[in-house]
């Protein structure tokens, strides 16, 4: 067996996707003396703004993908919905980490759930749905409430419908317009958690402290680290993430979203084979941030310490904060241990992730109060 290639500082990283996750990877790469090239269908993207080269082309543009791959040493992702064919084209010219088959599993809910089930990981009961008769049978089997989710291209609660006893299944199914779907049993969770795990080319792994996530309108609103759970639950959550990373034979970073039930049971909600919104706390509050960790993993370098420096809280900054005009940055930054991150997006739309705030404190409660205060100060104009 030949040793896996290692890419040292000075090498060129390619990233598929132009969003904030690619931007923060780019910043980590530059800090460590790497070049970063970004590839996405848009121009002047958050990633492209910090890249050495921003390529603007469609993911299915074979010639553009091949040219891009020839100009880099290793390709990684900040977005998993890249066509598998594009990844195969790239893999003929450069190293691709994580491998295309990992993306293929994670970009499709049904494949992901089937994979996780076969690997012995705990997850909510689910059934595939391709037509109304299958939906009716699945609801009869799994009961209500339940959630119908599109099999492909779902994120932040998009493409999901909750199904109740009185729901009109024909109407729900028609709103899916023939898209393949998965029906999932409703999980009466106590908390939502996530674990970030990095796995190196040698199969070694590191996990970050467990994140506790609070959503608003299906979008991540707040992450608290460390999660307010027992040590036993935290160890179980981290063990699940490591098991998933090994099962995928991942090289890179994986975020595992989890549900914690009142009886201590932990179930996997979904996977993302890349840095994750809930891991943004690590930019300020961990020894190695998730983007540096992704870089180390995909370059074949030793993984960094995931030690948490202080209890912290991360609050997302959505476009809604711009509704009454430019947010009051100075007011928020008047809190000296609050950190502001903005992604360079020109247009603030409601629900769009524009940036985030991180606060650290002597206790988790203090950090949470501080980040909430900072969030409120942004929009308290003239008060
Ligand atoms: P997803 O896009 O699958 O991560 O779902 C978005 C959010 O919807 C999750 O973070 C949960 O808050 C909620 N959700 C998704 N699936 C379920 C479920 N089976 N039971 C209860 N809540 C769910």
C-alpha cells in the first residue's frame, strides 16, 4: 500500500462551493501559507473574496471542472450537493478529500439513512416514499406526528412537511411534486446536539466538545458549547460521530446532527461531510478551529487539538437583522468579549446567513446572556 499523499504549506487547495464555509476555510488556508481556489456558479462569493482564484462556472461544466482540478493539489467541499460526475472528473486530475462516494451518501437523505442503518448507527424510524399509496402506508406504519422530507437537496428545514393525524395526505404529497421523499417518525427530543469529528488519512480521529443547538424557523439560531448534557450522553454522542466517520472511511471533517431524547437515547438526524454552522464557535473558542482542522485532515497533516478554551455561545446573524437598516455594530462590539464574523454577502435577505457572533464567558450561562445581549444591541436602534 502506498502512503496517502501529504500536501504541505505552499500547496493549492480547491474548494467546491462559494459560501461562508469556503471563505473561512480560505482564511485558515492563507494563515497557514496555502493557496485557495474556489469554484461556484456565482461571482464575488464569500469564498471567492478571500481566494487566490475564484472560478465561476456551473458544477456540470466538464471542461471548467477539469481545468479547475488541474490547477490545484487537493479538492475539498464547503457544500455537499455537487454532482457526483463532477467529482469524478476532478478526481482524474487531483486528490479529492473526502471521496466522491462520501458526498454521494450525504447528499441524499434516503441513501444516508440506509447507510447509517446498515452501519449500526441509531436513527429515527424511516420509510421511502415515491407515491401517495406509499405515503399512506408509511403513515399507517410509523404513526403521527411524522415528517416527510425530500430525499435530495434539503437543508434548513426546506422540503419538509410535518404530518399530523388530520393531515390531508393527498395535498401533502402533491406539494412534493413527484420528488422522492422519506417519511420519518417524529422525535420528541429534549435537545438537539451536533458533534464535529475529523478523520485523517491514517484513520485517526478527533472530536470537538458536543454542541447544543437551538433552531428558530428550522434555521440554527444559537449554539452552546459544551452542551448541557451528562458526561455519559456526551461520550455516547462523540462515539456515534466517530463510528459514522469510520463507516464512511472519511478523510476530512464530518458534522453529525443528533437528537437527545428524555430517556438518554441519542439518534442521528443527519450528516454533513464538511465544516458546519454549529462549529463556528471553534473560530474563537477552540485550540484548533474547524476550518484549520478540515485543512489539516484533507492535507494529510496531523490533526489539531479540539480543546475548548472557554464556555461559549454562538448566535447566527440572519438577513432579518437588516430590516430596519444597517445593524449597530459598534453597540454589539461594545461588549468586549464578543466576536463578530461577517461573510461579505452584499444582499441581506430574511433567513440568509450573513454572519455570526461568538461570546465567551466564565460559565455557559454568562456566555449565552452576553451573545443574546450583543444580538439585541444590533437592532435596538435609537432605543
Ligand atoms: P433537518 O433539515 O432534517 O435537519 O431538519 C431541520 C429541523 O427540523 C431539525 O433540526 C429539527 O429541529 C426538526 N426535525 C427534523 N426531523 C425531525 C423529527 N423526525 N422529529 C422532530 N423534529 C425534527
